[in-house]
């Protein structure tokens, strides 16, 4: 990553010297920074004011501005007045006139159609001369059905008896009037008045009364609003009007509140902005010292928890910084909203963010520490600390199983309910404020709103924290798993065989990681993207050739190996271009580790002197898997490809292949950094066997949808070979990309086969 926290870390490495690269030193540096932030936030919140006044009390003396400042209440009042002066903005709906014209023509066409039917019915002689006959009730009914509205009998008779010239003149005159009204613009609330005005204009036309009534009914129905209220445009215009208001400035020496004058809420804002609500500076030393000691104790408790129970967060710098930064952000919001009401402070934002970004247990610890901090800020430590801790605990648990970002609103409702219940419980316990008074219900209302506000802030902050720290949350993973993601759509269209293989690997990996207690959702999504690099050269991989000419037949083994191994680098580049998080890119980078491209290595040895062939030229660059999830995807990748290439599968043979591949990867050192135990490997193998036995008990044919996608892609790119209509039902001799996976040849008849096109299934991945 060029930006975000990784970029910040590199900048620190360059500018702070070698000694600052030690993890322990960096943790100490970040801890010192957070200590200053916490102390500053808490000390400024609890420091006594220079004047102890409340709204409604008299000022003990003239309170004079010591510096220039913006009079925010007066400025905001002027801005609101400017915003109210802006008229509503509307956008013209260009389709309204066209729809009105079509509806009007349809009405007159309905009349013509019924007249034609009457003429055909009433023919009286061979020359087809129509007889003079009045419309029947059936004619009137047919007309009303075509029009979609009812007509008085005399109106229907008059319209059906009218000549074509009269009807054409009526249509033309009515459209002229309707068009005039539309050109003037019709708002939703003006529609009724516009219809009345149109009816009055129709009454001035020189037509019999029944025909004018018909025109009124048609015109009333075709008229529609064509000026749509533009909410965004109105808000933008009002915002611009507010921005154009010059701020009201309080100059140094100006009296904010005169002696004896009652202090208002606006005066409190001005006094606070001027810094006049601080008490004697001599008392501040004790407050700062006590606050610093309290912060030090809280940070020591949090650090001890991480070092003992959550080493992953403790040792990973981005997560460690996040554990400190999120509470700082939470206290900043709490500090800003504290003047309104302590119960409004969105303290649950911190635990909610940490539960999603780190884990619920760590979030619960943060909720405990935050409840102490905001209890001190609010000046009512016990009561408010209890409310905030219970709300924070609810936040940590309510987001433990997220499906979509909208679930945060549900979590906010849960937090609001817990806040309300705990506030009422404490009021009942202590008997104050009384339930019959207004104060307790104000607290209840603020606490409920604070819970919802915490969810809203979490929704707003989460994407920025995800992006900056390069972390992947369950919500983000679910979004990345959507098949409509651009990169997955490209993989399906341009390399459908690889796409299908990735789905199979994802199923295997998810089941195995779930079995060993890892992040199964991360494994599934990582498997979806692990082979996206094949998009660059899809037909160099056997699963996308479908029986066509193999381009590797014309290339040297060294060049073929270079092309095959390049799909890892290509995948990383594509992932970065599409903004995939680093934890997903890790799957692309590590899913082959440093395995060998076996087929091309053997081919090179057969074509030349084996001793002169450099094995390093036929290995992936790696690195080997560094997490359990990427290691399982590596194993699932090789296992799925190998098992799919075999025929006459039995559960015993599947288990033999699975355990051989896992053993070979282990012996090759590919799993040394993955934090997997032998017990984990046994569980992974058993899970693979169970899943694959269910899939390949009878060899499944290639899905029809993938066949069609592959044929379309080949026609689009014009490959030099013909496309098979079905994948072969028995394995061919050997596959370049099968060897490219680094997966060893499976035991049995398919092992060690010969030329290109074989030991890899046509629909496998790598």
C-alpha cells in the first residue's frame, strides 16, 4: 500500500531512524502519543471554570472577550435566516409532456376505434354505406373500457356521433391548452388548480357542451406535474446561501455578558469559545496530575490485557494503534457532545468499531475503560459509567455477527434500548431524578438518541478506518464476496474455468478453516480472488483451454514457467488496481508459496542437461503462507486441481491424494510460517476428504453456464484453436498449469504423465 497506515509506517522508518523500527519502541511511541491525547481530553473536560454560571443565573461581573472569536449563535441565526429565504428548487420532468401527449392521443384513438367498430357493424348494403344509427349501450361501455374512465351517456353519445374532422380539431385544441399549462410548469401542489384553470379555458371553446365535457375529462387526466422538487438542489442552494453569510465577530475587549445580566444558552457558547469557563489555574495542576495518573492506570490495564490475552493485536502495529485511536476518536465526539447532555455522548461507537475491526472481547475491555473515562468527564462517574459500560457491552456483542452495513442500525436500536433500561434502572435505584419529573425523561431521550448516534458514527467512520489501516471486516468481506464485484465479473467472463475452480477452492477452504477455528469468511473470499491474475493470460492455463491448442507447445519450458508464475504478480497488480484490501491480496501472493512448477521443470530437464537447469527459475517467488487461512487456500488449491484431474474416484483414493499433497507441502517447508499444528493438518485433511467425496463421488460434468461463458470469451478474443463443446471425461496426459501449481503428481495412473494438456483437469484452477 502506498498510502494509509502502511505508508505512514514507512515514513516513520525513514525519518525517525533505525532505533524506532523496533516493535517495542514503536509501541512505546504510540502509547506516549495516546497518553497525551487521553490526558488532554479528560483534563480539559473536568477542569473547573473561571466563572461558575449556568443559563439563567446572573453574571458576577462583566465577562469580556480576551481574544477575537466568532459569535457562533448569532452567525448560525443569520445563516438559518438566509437558508429560509432561499425558495424551493425544482427540476423539469421532460418526460411529462411526452406522456401527456401519448395519453391524449390514446383517448381520441379509443373514440376512433369504437366509431370504426360501429361503422362495420352498421353497414347496410354491398357498397358499405353506413346507416345512420345512434350508439348503443354496448358502444358506450366499449368506449369507457378503452378510455379507462366513465362518461355520462349524453357525453359518450355526442363523442361517438362526432365526425373525424371535429374530433381532430378537438384533439388539436385540447393539446394546445394542455401544452400551454405544461410549458408554464406544474408543481405537485398546483395540479388541482391547474386542472380547474384548464376546464375554464375549455369552456371558452366553440364546441357543444357534451364535447367540452369530454375534453375536460381527458385534459384533467393527462395533466401531470412536470416540476419535481429538487431536494438536493434546494439544500445546495441553501448551503451556498449560508456560506455567503459573513460570520459575526466578537472583538477582543467586547463584553459578552454584563455584570448582573442573566446568562443565556447562547452566552454559554460564547463564554466557552472565549475560554472563560475555566477556574483558577492553580487548581489545574492537581487536575492534570490526577488525570494523567488515571490515564496511565487505564492504559496499563489495556496493555496488560493485550499482551496476555490478545497477542495478535499487541504485536500487529496497525491493530495496536487502532486499539488506542478508536477510544481517542470516541472521546473526541463525547467531548463535543458533552455540553448538550452527557447521555448524548456516543460512547458505544468505540466498542462497536473495535468489535468489527478487531474482536468483541477486546471491544468489551475497551468499553470498560471508556466507561471510566466518560464517567469522569460527565462528573457522575458511577451512574453514567454504568450506563455507558452496559451500552458499550451491548455494542460489542450486537455487531459480532454482521451481514450488512444496515445491521448497524439494528445494533444502534439495541444500544438505545439498553441505555434507556439502565438509565431508568438507576433512577429507580437512587430515587433521583424522580420518574414523575421531566429530567429523567430527558436523560432517557438523550440516551436513546446517543445509542442511535453511535451506530450512525460507526457507519461513517468504519470505511475510513478499514481503508487507512488495511483491515478487512466481516461487512467488507461480504461485499467483496458479491459476484457482481468488477474483478469477479471479469474472472467469470474472461476466465470462466478459473472462476469455477475458485468457487470449488472457496468451498473447501471455508469448511476446513471453520473446522480449525480460523476466519472461514476470510478464507472463502480470499479463495474467490486467489487466481484473478489469470485474467491477463487465461488461455495459458489448461482449465480455460477446453481441448483447444495449447500455447505452451510452442514455448520453451523456461518461458512457459515464467508465464505461469507471473499470474501471481498479475493478480496482485489487478487487486491493487481494484482497491482490494491487503488481507485479500495476501491470498493472491501466498497461495503458491515457493512451490515448483513441476511439469516445466521436468520438461526442461528432459530437453537439456538436468544439472544445468536451475530449479530456482521454476519456483514461485512466494512468500509461503503466513496465516492459517492462506495456508488452507494453498492446500485446497492443489487438492481440488489434483482430485478433479483423476478418474474413477473413491473415498479412499481421494483421502490418499489429499494426505499426500498436504505431506508434500509440509516437507517442502511451505507451511512453516502458517501457525498450523499437526492436529490442524489432520482436521484439514479430513474436511477436504469429506467435502470432495460429496462432490466427486460421481464425476460431475462441467457446468453449462461455464461452457457458454468460455465459448463467448474465446470467440471474443479469437483464440487460434477450436473450442471443445464439453470437457473430457477422463484426464489427459499432463497439464502445464497443473505442474505450475507446485502440487505433486497424484498417486495412481495419472501420476507423472507426459505432454501438455493432461494431469490438470480442464476446469481446475491452480
